C-alpha cells in the first residue's frame, strides 16, 4: 500500500522601503525559480509589502520589486 505524499504550499511576505518620488503610481513584484528570470509581474498598488501564497515548499525563489511612476 502506498500513500500519496503530502503536498504543502509555502508563503512569503516581502517588505520594502517606500519610494519617495511624488509621481509614484505603484509597485510591481516579480518572482521566479531562477535568478533574474521571472514570470509576469504582479501589480500591488502603492503598498510596501505583499504576501505571495501557494509557493512550492522547499523550492528556492528569487524576487524583484520595481516602482512605477505616473508617466
């Protein structure tokens, strides 16, 4: 008899310092399993933290944040 292995999902909360430029439109969060190779960005608005859920437990992830301006 074999039992299915447990599937678990991890989460991570990213926090960053606010961009002080007056024309800040928001932030984009990028992540992936290879350095500098990310999927589609997640627009998180003008907040300075974001939690990513349902990450594969035991997998190394790489993250990047970029600020957007109104132009």
